[in-house]
C-alpha cells in the first residue's frame, strides 16, 4: 500500500492519499475506515442527454470525482472490493450534494481518506500496511509446475499473500513457449518480490521445471549476487514448504517462526497445564473478563468472517486484549490449521484458572 501526501498527526484531523496494492491492503483499509469518514475518488455515472430537435433521450457514462461522507461500508473478499455508501458533500454539473451514492475501492485505484481525528493506533495501522514501520515479508515463494506458477509472500503475522498466477502453454525443454513462460514468471517475480527487502526466496516444485527456471535465473545479471538467498525445495504446496527443514532453518528468528513457537507453546500447555490455556469463544471471553489473557491466538479465517457482526466482535476482542497489555498472534489457514481445528480462537493465560470450562457453563 502506498501513502501519498502530508504526514498525519495523532489526535488531529487529516487527509491521506492511498493506493492499495494487494488484497491484504483492502482488508486492512476495511477495518480502518469507519462511518463518518470522508472518501473522495473517481467513478463513472450514467447520465441522460436529450436532443433539442427530437427530444429523444440518450444514456451515456461520464467519469467524475465524487466525495462522500460514509454511512455504510462492506467488503467483498472474493473480488477484493470495498463498497462505500454515503452522501455527496460537494456538487457538480452531474451530481447534487446530499444525494446518496456508492463508491468502490479496489487494487491500484487511488483515493483520499479524511478523518476528523486520527488516533495513534490508526496511523500505526496505515504505516504498518505501507511498510513504514519496517514491516516486511519473511519469505518469497515461486510455486511451479508445468505451465503454471504462483507468486506468494509469507509476511508479518504469519500471513500468506497470493500475489500472482502465471499460466503458459504446453512446454518442451528449450522451447520458445518455455522461454516466454519463464520471462513472464520473472517479470511477476520482480514486481512482487524485492530481494533487497525479502531475505529469502523459495523456488518450489515436485517437477524439474523449478531447476529449469533456476538455470534461467542464473543467466540474469541482477540475480547473480543474490543467488545464495534462493532456495530450491522439492515441495508442491505452501504447507509443505513451510515445514521443510531448509526453509525452517532460514526462517529462524523471523516473525513467522516466532509465531509458530507461540502456537507450539499453547498446544503444550493444553496437554501439560490445561488451566493455563483455553480455547473457544466463550472461554476466551471469560478469561479476558478476568484480565487473564497473556497471549490471544486467532485465525485469519475468524477475523475475515463474512458475517460483519461476528467479524467486528472478534476484531473488538483483538483490540481489547491489546489495550489490556496482552499480545495478539494472528495465523493464516496454512500455519494456523491446528488452531482452526480447536475453534480458531485460543489464549495463553497469565495465571491458572482451574475448571474454566465449568465456570463458563
């Protein structure tokens, strides 16, 4: 996500220009934008034109800039679109002020966001999403099979971002189709994975295509100095890649690796000291009421629930635990599959609570 314009100051009004660059940016923005905020961006509207001579009306679409004060918003995960509804603030020749309109925010579409007051947490969320807090991906992945490649990033909070899918025609070794396919993969690789920032890149496949692509990369001068940070892994999915010994070794000390240690600690407590761990919404909420949560563990799937009320509920829990001095660790569906099997929300406790499940009931 790119941020343009003047620096925002805590507890003051301000406007920032934003360009979402990937689906995760839109999810972050959906949780940042609230009712009463002002959004301005370009859109198109259908208008009617009438001919003076025939009085016949013709429909056409015009591009215009709209500024609305938000009354309602929704996030469509499948297409990565935020829909905003609100009243127009200014008028022009096609749109009157005070009329309800809907705007859509999507990847690569710039817009301005204005808040009456920006608090420190909101500014921090923006900076974190744009990389201004030094946040970065721990690992880049090029997952390949014949005629198909996927570019992925493993990032902060153990999130996996799917950046691109590249398809090619049937290939034979050294064929023009093979060369074209590798060129397209390389272009996408350079677009989404900056090796000056991302520590390691994995090229993974159960097929020989990964080795052929590695040979292709070796002929590119800009990659030569970085070749020691490109790992070859004989795996065909993200889950297997992240549990590969070579990958786990280079991931030591990264945010993802530390988060996995937290999950392992929780699983161990469930077996050895069950009064220091709990899982399930009711048990976790009860523990939080007692200010007992040291670490909240939660899956992306729960935080991205299609039910807006449930989504807000869990986001509120996450925020409340943070404000109470607890730590929050968020897991994607790959790294958090064990947690998902245990309801997707759990906690490591500051102090023992014997028979917590009986207390909740």
